[in-house]
C-alpha cells in the first residue's frame, strides 16, 4: 500500500482519553501495540492518524470479521474440515452463536479500540503545539473522523444501540443518536478531506471526500432517508473521480488496487512487501491437496444457485474459486482440495498462504454507490434503471427497464458477494428469515437481528443491557 502503516500510540503521561478503570471492559486501550512509548521518538499528528489505519491489519479482519459478515449469511459456509470449528464459526454458520462467542466479541473490542485511537488522534492533533501545517491538521482530523464514523457504522448495524465512547462508557445510546454522531463526523470529514485526485501518490489509500460521501450515503440508506441517500450518492457520481473498471474479473487483483472504482480500501501493502491484513488471504485459501490456506468462508451452493438463476457467469467466476479450476495467474486448484469452493475475492496471486497478506480489502466501490442511488431512487420516484443498468452492463446482463427494489437487492447480492455486506443487507431489507430458511438456517425473529453484547462486557458493566432474545 501507499500509506506508511505503523502501530502507534501516545505516551501514557501525555495523553489519556479514559481514566484507568479495570472494571469497564469497554474502556479498551486504544494505545495497544505501543513499541516506542518511552523511546523519545517524536510522534506527529500524521503518525497518530496513520495509526488508526494500522488497526485494519489486525487478524480480526481475517477471521472474526468473516464469521459475522459472510459465514453467518446465505452467501457462505464455514468451510475448512468438518471438525474444525474455527473457534465459533460453526456456531455462526448454524445461527447458534451465544454472548460468549469469540467473533462478535473480537469485533466489538476491535471497533472500540479503533474508535478510541481515532478520538485520541483528533484530540492530539487539535492540541499539537509544535509547528505544523494547519491545512494538514485539518485534513488529518477529517481522516480520523471518517474512520471513527466507519467503525461506529460497523458497530451500530451489528449491535444496535451502543455506547458513544467519547460520551459514556456504559449507557447504550439509541441508534438514532449514534447515527447522528456519525453524520456529524462525516459532514465534518467531507468539508476537510481532499478529492482522491488531490492526494500525492504516497498518500493514496487515505480517506477522501468521496469515501466520506459514500459512507454518508450508506448511513442514510440504513436510516431509510432515501432522498439524502440519493443526493449523497449523486455527489460521489458527479465528482468525476470514479468509474466502473471495465473488467469485473480484474477488480480483486493487485493491478486494480486503489484504481478508478476504488473509493476506500483497507490497505495491505506496507513497509515490507508482504505486510498487510494478517492472514486475510490464507484463512480463505484452498485447503488440503495443492492448497495454500485454511479453507474458511467458502461460497455456498445457495450463492452459486443465485448466480446461475441470474445467468451471471462473469461475477460467479470472478467471485468463486471452484476445485479443479485453473486460476487467472496459472495456479491450478486441485480437484482433491477439501472444499468444493473458495472465495476468489480474497485470493492473492503473489502471497497465497503467507501470514502477512498483501491483499487490499475493498470497503467501498463505485458500483455500490450506483446501487445505493438506484435503491433510493425507487422510493422517491427517480430513475433507478440508469445506475442499475450500468452495473449490469459491465457483466453482460440485459438491462431492466423498470426495476423493483427487490431486483436491486438481488443485484447487490451478486455484485457485492463475499464483500462483507450480505448479512446486514438481509437484516435491513427484512429478507433475513426467508432467505436463511432457503439456505437451511433458522433465523429467530426478535433475536438474530442483532449480535449479543459480549458476555465479558456485561460482567464488567452489569448495568449495560443485553440485546433482546440473548
């Protein structure tokens, strides 16, 4: 990647965002992984903000994240060997997870650590007294606010009402208040951040105005504020900064990282060639004979059937590695690998199987902005066919003249399959119970809409309420 990712924190005697409170599990130390707090190294605002991005390289995104975004859905199965639970991936696959399950706990903790790191960076930058460019400080604060909002977005759609860490460590704020907090951060970020084209080459991959606008459009969509979702998606489109990469099959290769379709990516290329999101590719790589990975998060037969029903061979073959096929780079996948299918969007040609991956993980693509615009358009009487059919035309599918919202939801599934959004799309659109039943899973209405607050958190803060049904 272009950003010089570092694991950074503040000198304990210089910066404490929270009082030391062992009884509060939520009071996670955003200064984790400090290696030079007593070294005398001068920490700058840029170092502090870069340290927020460094949280993306955590193993949590290579394993726990898979469980609560894809394995739990109808897009994917646990994979690996039948007896390999992956800690709790079998439970997530079966919708029998509990408040003690490790994956949701890991992401709860990790997202709050990232938020804490962002808040510390904002305060540190605001109070930095050495000579430093004011315009750079403003941009860095904008980046930190974008990253804080992104982590709150992941939290609130996973757990519902959550504490706003900067305000209260115990009381869960209503979702509406958390969304309002995010919107404020994102509006500030939009004002402060440059366009993608305005960044220097060595800063490529940092948050941009377009990234903040895209996230804000998605926040509005989740709130069913369709006019604002439509308008904000239009802002991204009208910027002229983005477009559809012509070949869908190339989108997850190194050659297209941070390319024309990229709005925001977790960066996987650091100071060493193969430093990045720890084991993201290897956890999902082909397992067993001629394999290079653990074989988790395998695309489901249900997903294959959805592609086939739509006649969508392009996206099916770009999304799924089938046992026995030869990949685009010449790698042969043995028919004797342990699982019949693997996630091709996680595949790295250069670094298959290594612990430190070199794979960028796409968080926002231009295609999703087009689909947000199309979905919002169906509710406000605007043209939904235009943006939808741009996405369909790229993969050779016929245009739809008057698309229904269900057709747009179906398009989201196929376009964004294995990109960590399916579970939350099922929840927000009310499709979860029926879709999961079709995949042989039992969705309990009134319970499974949210993940449980982790048991460890409730032990430390018993006054914090658990989610319904748990």
